[in-house]
C-alpha cells in the first residue's frame, strides 16, 4: 500500500528539493516536513518526503540485531 | 483482453514480450503458418539449403525516444538482428533495412539515424544489401519505425540437449537498456547517468563457441527481460531452472530506479546481453573467456538446470528463501503498493 | 543503497528465523500483514521459507488494487470516456477490471489515460494542458493521502481550474476493526503497515491490543524488519500481554507526522466507505470538504456510471478476508488468469490469487 524508500537530500530550495537513491536523482516535495537539511535522509513516497529518517535509530536497530545475533552464536 | 462478446483487441501488453505476446503468437499466428521451422519459435530460423545451414531472422524497432544515452533506433535496428543471428550459432553476414517514416519527419534526424545504422553495420561486420522506404501521412506514424532482417551461416549445431546440472551464464548487468530509455524519456523526472547496453554480441559469442562444444542454448533477453527468457527455456520441458539472486549482476542505478518505482530488474529489457546454457564441466572455462572480452567483463554464473519443479523458474533470494519467477504479463508501471 | 542493504543481512535473518522457530512452541499462529507492500516483500524475499511450519502469514486489506470497489473504477472509466478529459492514476489501478472495462482498455480505445509516479505529475499535466480537464484517481491509504491533499491545496492557492480528484482514499484502523468484528478468521497478531504509521503514529492502533487483546507490531519492509516484527509478535503471544510495538523506529515516531495529518484534515473529512470484500465500513473513507468542492470530481463531471457488475463466482472478497483460498474459486486459473484477471487479487502482482497461480502445479 505504500512503497517508500530512504533517499538522501542533496539539494533544497524552500519546500522543494532533490534526493538521491543508488545514484538516481529526483525532485522531491518536502512540504510535509519541517527543518530538513541537505545530507538528511527522508522516507520518499510518490515524490514526497513523508518523514525524516532517524539515522541514530537506524544504527541502534542494526546494533541491536547484531548483538542479538552474536548473543545467539 | 477478452470481452464477453469473444471479440478481442490488441493491447500494449501484447507487445511486451511476456505472456500475452506468447499467447498471441501461439494462438493466432503459429496456427495460421503451421510449419515446424516457425513453431520452434527460435531467435532465428535455421534453414538447410543443399548442405548450407542458413540462419534467417527479422525484427522491428519502435522506440521512444529515437536517440538515447548509449544508442539510437539505427544502432538498435542492426544489433537486434545481429544478436538474434549470433545466438543460434550463425555468423551474421547480410541485413535488409526497411523504414516506415511519418510525413514531416525531420530530415536531419533521418540522416543521423541512417549514419548510425551504417556505422553499426560496419562495427558488426554485416552489409546492408537491400531495403525499402515507405512514408505514412502525418499523424499516422510515430516518427519512424525500422524493420531489419538478417541472414548468416550456421557453423555450430544449436541448441543441443539441455541436461540437469548445466550451468546458466550471463555476460553482464541486467536492466541497463530499459532504465536508460525510461530516464531518457524524462516522464518520471529521473536523473541518472546510465547508458543502454546496446551492442553486437556476434564476436563474444564466436569466442564462446570456439571454447566449448557443450554450448547447449543461447538467447538475448530483450523485451520481458531475463525472467521471460528463462521461462521460455523451461516452457513445457521436463526440467526447471534455479537462479541465485546474489549472483545476478545489477547496477546500483538500476537498483535505485527499481526501488523508487517498485520494478523488478528481472523483467527489464536488455539489448547487449546473452543468456548461455553450457555443460557443467565447461562452465568456468567459458566464463573466463567471456570475462576477457570487452562485452563480457561482468559475466557471471547465475544458476543451473534442475530436475524439479519442471517448467518453472525458481529464484534463491539473498536471504535464503526461494520464490517462483513467472512470465510477465505486460510492462511494469510505477506503483505505490 | 544506504539504509536498505544493511537490513538484508542474511546471517541476521537466519538467526531471527531460528529464534522464531524456538519461541513459537509449535502452536499454530496466524499473523495478518495488513499492508500490500509487506505482502510483496514477504513474497519477493521468500520469507515464508524461513518461517516454521506452524506460522501462517495472511495478506490483509492494505492494497488499493484489492479493496477499491468496482463503482470507483467504473466512475473513472466513465470520466475517461468524456471529451477533453485526461485521467491520471498510479500504475497500480491500470489493469484492475471494473464492471465491463479497465483504464488500460480505455487507453487502448484511445482515451487519454496516463500513469503517473507522483500526484505532482498530474497537477503538471493540468498546468500544461489548460484546455483539458485533468482527473487524478485518488487511491491509497494514510501514507498517500497527504500528497493528494497537498495537490489540492497547491492548486487552490494557484487558482488552477482544470485539476480534479476522484476521492477513493481509505483508512486502515477501521478496516482492521471490521476484520476483528467479523471474527471470521482467528488472527493471533497484526503486522502493522510501516509507512501508514509514519503518518498516523502508534496511537490509532491502540484499540486492537486493548479492546481485542491482539498483539501488534509496526514493521519496516526489509527482510530483517519483517522477521524481527514477527519474532516480537510471537513473544507477545507467549507473554500473554498484547501491545502495539513499534519495530520501525527509524521511520515511525510515536505521534506520526502532524503536519501531514493537519493537511489531510484541512482538505478531507472522514466518511463511510465501501471496501471490496468487506462491504461498507463506517468512517473508513475520506471525501473532499465543501470549501474545496471545485476540485471534487464527484460534483464536477456529469457522467452516467454503469451499474456495478461483479462476476458472482469471483471469491476475491472472501480471499481478501482470509476466509477462502484462491483454489476454492471456480474462476481460478481458467477464466481468471494473470493475463485476463476477473478480480483484483489476480491483478496485483503479489496478490493472493496471482501468487497462488504462480505456485499452482496443475495450471498447464
């Protein structure tokens, strides 16, 4: 129901910007988000940023899963 | 699409190279032209003319835009036919070239296409020996359509019997052509540096054929992509195919666009790729030869022939699960779910 | 690709799958993944092979192709047949059969039907073609609705007169409640839609755990996300205290995206809505508010929408509710095939019927 992927904001003018995923760039609409800066990752759905990706949370999730795996081995 | 009244119409999906294209050919064309050569549905017909094995094929090209990074309709028209001859083990020799041009089409572009077509013929080592030109009223065509037919001499007997354990090879990354076209069309606002892989494969294939006598089958996965070609190989046969997702070469940009639009790279068209089935014991030898060729540097062994499930293409996913890869129905569309 | 590939780690998946096997103590568990994109990821990555036999994962009503009723598609088709009109839609809806046609077939018949990646592309078509009335088929759930709301607001501010939306948006929580109330299938836990939750947050799902005692896990879409969420569901079942657990913290905030929710509330208002297979669910849809009525296709196109006809033998509704399997349907694999779908579950590439058709042995 909602194909959306993390993309890196590389340009920004007002509520419009350009995001990049896997070397592909596309214009994105950022009006649904506040204080997005260049270098941030946003969740991109149908041309709109619908949330800022919390990179700290992403790293923590990965650490949790890796510890979980080490704990099991 | 069948309407209740039984009457039917052509849809875009009939031209996608997938299921509807196959049904169209099987249920509406092969039935009319009943003959064993056609019903083999090979990339080229192989004809026996008093001892000489002649390969013969035809291909039409309707592409938008006409010019795109890495190629144009002229280059595509030559290499498409050259590759269809090469994959049946023939040395491409002569091609025909027929234009259907729309009234008002820009002359400069026509010259540019013709120059590119001539240059591609020289590169592929074939000669344009016959042709035709028709002009249709303005608004009745879409710029220009090109048909090319080609003949060559077969020096190798293909296909040979495919056996369980035979390996499946591909000469590089998949999806480059279709993604380059989608990007060049500019309708989806995508900006990426990617060229079509449009290239003549006859030279690479000749090296492969001189390296091993165990080349069982070859096909260039154009419309409908790798998935369609693999499904064509196993259709109504007593064996199946398994491929390993981790070994299938896909460029980062193609993965990026596929994630963005919800596409599967296995269904994207290619114009410079060949799928080769080779006897297990010759696989690494053939792989090495391919990897030293400029059009095979990214070659990989991506899977093998298996006993069951018959008539199916299975995929081992990167995380260790498996799924069935079916024949596509139409072309992929950007989606949200 | 950053923040995607890392969540495809095979070793982590194997460990999670092993843990799910150990912790699920052999009890037969059915988890419903509400979101069609979860269905696609589970199918594409072969996640079912990693799960133990006793765990079943069921597709829920979270796919616009599956739940949009015929009437909406017939309405879009009727508008597409008018002169000087362009109908734009996400690719998902092109092949969905209406009562007698589809947008794809209308395109084949010469209608101006265009696929767009973003609703902004539809607005652009309207700007570039002032003489055409441009309709956007407004499908999608809480994730997509804010984008369509913004297209209406922007057009209003810019005084664009030839852009219209056919509102067919639906809301997830009421649909989950309807499934629980119907009680037709025993559901031991819900894999909640990650990107809907990016917008609405965690609170709107509270009733599932509190009133119905069913465990919930908001899940991301990569394999490790889905396996981790399933593990958490198993642990909730074992612990006996159901909750709404956010396993997709990198994207889902507790309160969701307030800016997006406010914009949707400004443009749309909640209304009853018909879902294919689930019937009319109260307060489960959105209609355009009166003050933006000039953008509402329902009151700006004089069209005769054909009488809704669904093939009586089509069991897509029951399949959607997890009550029937595609194999129970008389049309399956003969009249209804991927190239000639009779119902939506065969259209969607990973729809339940399309997936069954791929795996069916006797389909030759």
